[in-house]
C-alpha cells in the first residue's frame, strides 16, 4: 500500500520553513492572556488570545493537560569534578529515567553529586538516556539543585518570572510530572477560562507527562516507524464520560495542545496509559474537532501533527502569514486556533489507537 504522505530523500523536508530568529519569543507576554491569536480556518483571521470564548459554542468541551512541570534540570558533578546536566524525563519514586549530558563518559554505578544528594547511574538506555537512582530523594535534589527546564532555544536560564509563567494556571502536582510545559495552555488565564465556562463550555482535564516524545527532534527513522518516545498519561473517568456526552449532544471537542490531542487519540478508556504515536498525514481524528496550539519548530512532530489535522499546505501558509505579520513563535509565543478539515468518524470510537500510516 502506498503511504498517504509525501516521499523524498529527506522525508522531513516538506515540514521545513525559515523563521527569522527575532520572532522566537524569549520571554512570555506581559500578561498571560496578552498574546495574539491566528485562527486557521477556511480564511486566516488575526485575533487575540482573549477572543477564545467567542470561538467556542455552548455545548463544546475544552480539554486541557493539567501536568505540572518539575524542576527537571539538575546540575550535578562527577567525583572528578566534571559537570553533568541531568534532565529528569520520568520518575517512579526515587528512581527514574533521565537524559544525561555528557552520557558516554559516565559509568554504571557512578555517583554524581547534586545539591544535597546523589544521583547514581544504574543502566544506560541509549540516546543519552539512563535509568538513575536519587538519594536521599528526588524531591530533595530538585529543591536544592533543580531548575525549570526552559527550552534550549530560549538561550537563557529560568528566572523568577518563569516559576509562574512556565506553568499553566491549572497545573496539578501528581504522580505524573513533566520535563517541559504543555505550552498551549500557558496562554489561558483564570479570566479567560471563566469566560469560556460562562459561555456554556465545560473544561475537563487529562494529564500527559511531557517528555522526549514531545520535544526531542524528529528523525527520519522515527518518521518511518511512526513512533515517538513513549509518554505516560492519565484520563479521568469524568473526562471520558464528558467526551461521550459532548459527542452525543453534537458539541465540539477542542484540545488545548498537541499533548491533549495525542492523549485523546491514544486512549481507549479512562485510566492510565502510554502513547508513542506520531500523528501525521493520513491520520483521521477520532475525537478532536479543533485544537488550540502554539507555533511549532520546523521539521517537528508537533508541526506535523497540526499539518495532518488541518492540511499541510494550509498550515504552512498560515505560518508564512504569521511570519510576515510578526507573530511570536514557540513556547512563549502566540497561539493558533485550528479547526479540523472534517468531523471525527463516530464509527471509529473506542478503537485501540489512532492508526499509523503504513510504509
């Protein structure tokens, strides 16, 4: 079967675009909801983030990712004194998976000093990843040596304002915590959410621990396999029920961010799960009718997801429009509201997962 997406020596080339460096937002807007909004419908419309309630209808359902960003970037040192950066990807108690820099020189069993504790390298897992153990606890090390993990392209360490602005207003500390923010939700202030609810739109939550599956650069091998690094999620029973109620009543399901899209398109019911799906051209949404998202990096799985949702040419034309009009890009940048090209197919509810195009 021929794959329903463009073929080229470089399969990511169709998802490339040129972005002037000055359009990368290094800091958030002065007000959380003070950004611009590009509506990517049949026509492009320049709006503002505070206009979100006007884009929703009574009976719609807004789904957000309530994960909290942990102080995942840990500054550590080898016994020899060499510096090591440890990025916590996921944790189970006081052990977990981390991205180590540099990783190749670190031996299994080596103990790194980090703040008031130690990090032991237990097992190498390739690609710079390792299973590690935290002593006396991960919480203690994060408190003494942890930093919020701002994206490297911001070119600066986290500051005091980031402690508030790199978390959503609805973030909850729980068993799943993230090593990057679900950035689409950073725009949503309490007044905007109150106006959404006043319009007759319910707001429900899922949790996905944002990690490598979201932010690691996409490779040709990952594209060919249709798989990303796995990320864990949790879908509350109330959210699962609200999805069915909204669909039965004819309302739209609006996902705040690509992490919500991947969670909803992977889940087969309420409860915990894990997703590694790469949503690309050929994907037909099961649940999501519209999405609220940021402007994403070139050649990324996130841009590919939005393009698969709304049409690659349509999305890239919207990006060209945004660049020409000086929109701010990436984590602290402006927002998009993107309706799908067609309604989800109700005959496919409850299938095991969103299908991957086959090579």
